[in-house]
């Protein structure tokens, strides 16, 4: 999809003739077709024939492709159609993106609107979010700049009482049992949503927040899967709300932790490369030919790439095939210039020594 976005961003027009259409899941195809037909009829009012013809061609092509679809896929659809009015070249793409389309969006403009697709690819990693109190919880996901509510849970915990003696102790036990059961339910929900992401290597960390002491009691309850506990950042955050508003509050309060985690991972990777380079133990690798050979042999543990290299995305895509982690080096990162000037902005560390001869 990065290649598609890169191609679409090359297209420019002197008039608003490039069509961008985002269709979210659940939107009836017939409704969208009706809109496009209506837009097509309006184009007769465009005075410049060349512009009118280009817009009509884009709309007709979009309708022709959409007419072959009986139902919008579970992630929605995106369509880009338009003409380069200088060369006469024409492009028309329709596909379902890797993540759900968030909004219905239609526009003809001087450029293709790829911002919603770019947002899906802003980060390849995600952060799990949990807001928990004694009788309410929200489980969410932060990916790029998008916050998604995965599940909201509500438990029944008896309220305050005025009993005394044995009745009070019995009632207190019932309350604690109810809280305990609710924590167990939340832990199971967290496992359902987060374990598949952990197994795929997508989930970077899990951030937990909530009011009062409930969040600490939940983390220490023992119900969380050990793989989820390992992903929880050490700091717990005070959050007053549940739902999407609470998740946004949690992300804002954990902003420094998120940035720091990404920075630390990059520092560790570069330090590991420098360690093996200094030790000269054969595990540090650099040079395009050497890196490519190691990658295709499945021997490359991770790759550090200057984010400004023209082929940076191509290296990242190739690395995915072999389960190799990729770190992009931004310009403002310490020693990024050293990696760029000394090694061409491409280095890595091997999983094991190779016999290059």
C-alpha cells in the first residue's frame, strides 16, 4: 500500500478532476452509486469542456468498477480515478485497505486524497490501552494517530451498605468477589484482543489507567496472561473517564512514555550494532550486497535504515518476508548522520555468523 500511496501522490491536475472515494464498511453500494450518478449529472454544468470530460471520465470509471461489487468488504473500499490533463494518462484503482475505512469521503480535487490511507500506515506497531475500575473497563488500541475502542465492559458490584457485624463481613466478601470476577472478565477480554497482536509482533506495549487504586489491584490480580503482563509499562496513569474520551486522556498522559519506548528501542538496536562492530565478531553487517545476502538467507536479526533513503520502504517490505525487524533512523536521531555517511544509511545485526566465502 505504501507503493500505491507513493504513486497516487505523484498525480497532480490543473483543475479538480482527480476523484477520491472512501466507503466505510456497512455502506450500501446502491447508496454510493446513487451519489455518483447524481454527481455525474451535475457535471453538465462545468463550463470548460476539457475539465468536464475529465471529471465525467473519472466518475464513469468509478461507477463501472463499483457496479461489479455486490457488497462493501468488511474493511470498506477506496477508489481513486483521474486523468493527467497534460499527458492524457489515466488511472483508476479500487481496493479494500488493510484497516477499516473510518469515514465516508467523496471529493474531486487537484490531487488524490491519500491522508486516510497514510494514517493507517503511520506506525506499524500498536499500543494496547486498558482503563479499569472496580465495575467498568474500556479496552482500546492506539495505532498511529488513531484510537479505537475494542470493547467496553461493565460489571455488577454492590454499592455501599450500613450493615454491621457478621452481615457486614459477609457483604464485604460479596463485594470483593464481584470485583474479583469483574477483573477476571477484563483480563480475559484483554487476552482476546491483545494476544493475537502480540503473536504477530504488532503490539509494542500496553498502557493501563483508571481512577483510584483499582488499576493497581487489577494488574496485581494474577488474572492477566503472562505475555500481557510483560507488555505493561511500569507506570499506571490516573484517568477519570471511560470509553473513547478516557482512552484519549490515557494516551495524552502516556505520551512521553510512548515516545520514550520507541526511542529506547532504536537506541538499543544501534548500540547492539556498534557493539558487534567494535568486537569484530562477524555479527555486524553493512554494505548493500552483504545486507541483501544476509536478509535473503534469513540470517538478519534486524535492520537499521536511514528513513531518507529512496529505497527505505522497499527494504522494509523485503525484511517482512524474512521476519526481520526494521528500524528507521530519523535525521534528528543521534549518530544517524554517522550511519548515513559511513555505511550509506544501511546496517544490521545477524542472528548468527555467516561464512561469506
